[in-house]
C-alpha cells in the first residue's frame, strides 16, 4: 500500500462509505473537534495507554502518549489514544497476574472493535507489557511498543539501591535486629525517587528487554531511563514508524513473533539473568501465535548461553548503567553468534541491522562471550516426582552451594499459614530444611502471586543465615533472589504432588541434573495422591470464576485455554455496518 493508496486501510471501512454508516462514524470523530481533513485518506493509529494513578511505574505515560501523537502527526497519520486496564504489581491483590489475561482481552478486543490501522502500545509495569503483547498478537494488526523505562536509582546513606532487591535485603536486616525501624522508615522515603519501573533487572526491565529482543520495539529503546529526554524522542520516532507500518500493512505481530524470535528472547533472558516471570509470559505469548514453545527450551538455551549482564539481582549494577554501557542493543550484538539475527522486526528490517552499530562490551556491566560473568545462563528448569511438568529456578541469583541439596520438608499450607508460623521460635527447622509453600499457584492463590521468595525465619536470620532452599507453586518478584524453586507444575490446588508433601519428607534438588524429587517410595506417592481432597474454588462468579475455569498451568503460560491460537485459524471476521443489508466487513 502506498501513501496515496489508502483505500485498503482497515479504517477506510469505517470512514470512507458515503452512507449512514460512514456518516455516523465520521461524526463520532468530528464531535471530538477533528475536521474531515483529519480523517481523509489518513491511517488511524491507536495508542493503547496503560497510564494509571494506581501504577507509579506508568505515571509518566501521558507525556509519552503526547510524544507518540507528535510522531504520528509528523508522518501524516491520525493518532487516537485509548485507555486500557493498568496492572500494578505493588497494589493489586491478590496478584496483578490474576488480571494479566483480562488486560490482554481488553487490548485485543479494543484493537479488533475500533477503526485502527496500527497500534502503539505504552507499557511498563510487570504485567502490562506481556498483556499488551498478548492482546496485540491475537488481534494481529500492525503493532509496535514503547516501554516506559526504569526509574532513577534510589540512594540511601551513600549507597545506590535497586527498588526491590535491596529492599528485600534491608527487610531481612530489620528482622535480624541489625537495622532499626527508624532506619527502615528513612529507606522508605527514598526507595522510589522517580517515575518508571524497577531499576534492576526485575520483571519489568526483563520484559522490556525482551520486547527489543523479540523485535517489537525500535532498536535501542528498551533500556532508556524513564526520565531521560531520549525516552520521549523514542516515543516520537515510534509514532512515525507506526504510520509507515499502517500504510504498508506490515509487519504484523504474527510475522515478527516467530520461533526464531522466541529463541532470541530466551537467549537475552538467560544472558541477562532476567526474571523467572518472563518464562510464564513468553510461554503464553508463543501460544497466542501458535508457536510450539516448551518449558525445556528455556533450559536448553540457558545451557548454551553464558550470563554476560552484570545487573541486580544477578549482578551488582542497575539498568541505568546497562543503558550507559550500550543497552540491550549492545547485549544483542555480543550474543550475535547465538541469535537468529535475520529475524524480522517492527522496522521491517532484521534484528541484526538494529544492533550491528552498538558499542562493544565494556567488561564491567556487559562482558564478552569469552569471559562471561557465569558460564551458563541465569534460569534452569527442574522436574521430577515433585514437579512432573517442570519448575524453574533463577540459578544466577541462588546460593551455589544449595543448587545441589537434600533436606527435609517444612510445609506451609498457604501464605496465611506461613505468616502465622514462620517466626514461631518452636518451629522445627534449620539451614538444611527445605521450605515448601503450596496453594499459591494459578488456581490455588488464585492468580499465582509473587510469594515464592518465602522469608527466612527470624531465628535463622539472627544466626547469620540468609538463604535456604524454598519450593513453591508461586512466582517471585524479578527483583528477588535466593535458592527458590518456582512455578511447580502441576500446582497443589489441582492435585499436583506438591499437595502431598509432609513435614520431614526428604526432598532432593539437583539443578545440574535438572532434578526435583520427593524422595519417598513411588507407591507412597500414589497412595497419598489417591487420598487427596482438593480445595474448594476461591471464586464462584465473575471474572474470578472465568479465570479458575480456564487458566492453564505455569508450564503452559497461565493463559486462558480459549485464547490460545487454533491451528489453521484466521482472525475473526465480523460485520460492523449499521444498516441492514449493508455489505461491510474486513
């Protein structure tokens, strides 16, 4: 489609007809103060904005949206901003993850229902990015993302802090009696100094990095800090590119999100020591476009990929320093031998063309492949009698001596049980114990909250112990750390073996051998499973019931079963004329 040939634009079906239907559609826009010229032969660019005063990570998105609009107008398009649900990891209960699929449906159906020729997505906080990607992938209209960028580093008593990673450390110091409440209150006042998402390689920065690795944003834009003027300039450039994509009719998400693109994203994930949450999101996104991505692929790629990014919680720096060292583009350039560099991106060009001019590794924040920070990638997959369908562990943020460990179980039925008993001085446990937290998965919690980094008991903290092996069917914050096995599948609430673990049972963890076993006789496991009574559903109506009835397990991405791509399916075609017998459609 050329600039002068706009008759095939998707929006033309709404605005071009000279009948009552076209009349109604055009007057709807003119009522907002637009002229007929604003709509005539121009691509309409939808700006899906997840701004909300409930989500501090995204609070600067009004300004970013204005920059996108400026770029759209410069390129001759009509920008129309629309709101979507916004998911904030800090305030939403029981978990923002409970609503990721709802936001994805919101985005998908908004794109599908409105006269939009291309989409610019504004996402930042953890779940907003995968939700928008999932919705756009299912709608399959040309789409491009502007991520929000990390906030400025916090400073506390002369030290530069990450938002989550250092908070968890100081919280342990408080409980251990090595920090006063007054000191902790002082930390609270300085912990989040600006707009933007978490400043370390938590889930938000991980997902924004993967957006660039997938090819869904402009090269070099993933790690620009939120308050840097270059973030707004990138938004403007994204608006201009969205107009080009609308006129060309491509590339669509289905053309970008290929098997090769997902391998690229996983390679960056493990090379950066990124969040385990990204595993669930990539599995879900792949299924939206019909890519057969399995959990074991993460382990395979992690085994061949060294960790070359030195950012917390798997390293010592923050994302701002990563940006100053060349950003995700520099990481991609160093990983080139391990990537599918010919994969197409939103630029219409290859991924390699976007990073080939990036700087070389500085050796401090980004290493070379020959001299990495770790010989293997940051994430491993384990499975066995305790996790038949698999579980994940961020080995780059774990205690190396605990990656091969045998200990006896201390079982917590749920987070409420854990809260009541974790600091009970009579609770029998020591540094060799294996903490088991269950009923915190997609169905059990519900919504699979970030409860997997269970706290260390106060009596162990006071002895100087800062890590033990922890196993759960929950997730954990990407900013968290420790020897924590997560996403155990199937979860306890649907009858997974995690539900039958008893206090004192021996458990074997061997990450190098990909092993997680309940070390009791198989016949005893079968007996306990046969006697298991499943908990009552947490919801009996509304979205909660829809979630419980249709959510898949962690190894399948926790998406709804009815939102996954059907082989051979095409995007749904619906008529939208107002007059009976009017021959409209897409």
